[in-house]
C-alpha cells in the first residue's frame, strides 16, 4: 500500500473534490480474458491514474 500526502491550495482542493464527486471510471482490456478499471484525477498540475487489479472477464452467457 502507498501513502501520498499533499498540501493543496483551496482552489486545487476544491477542483480535486469536484473531480472525486464526478469521476468517470474507465475499463481497459475489454474483449480480452482479463480487464481492469481505472480513473484519472488531476491535482495541482499533476495527472494521476489509478488502476484496479486485473480481473477475469465473465464468459459469454450461452443458453444452450
């Protein structure tokens, strides 16, 4: 586990807060046996992308 501490200006903090409330979660690796989800935030001029663990995709449902 990693810890990251940042002292932000009020404007940077409010912008980060806005992003956290409205973040878009992306999916990488769709159509492959494994995929992972991620999201991006921009903080004080730094772009940080968080990746979740790779997980096995569901097998397509076959009703036969």
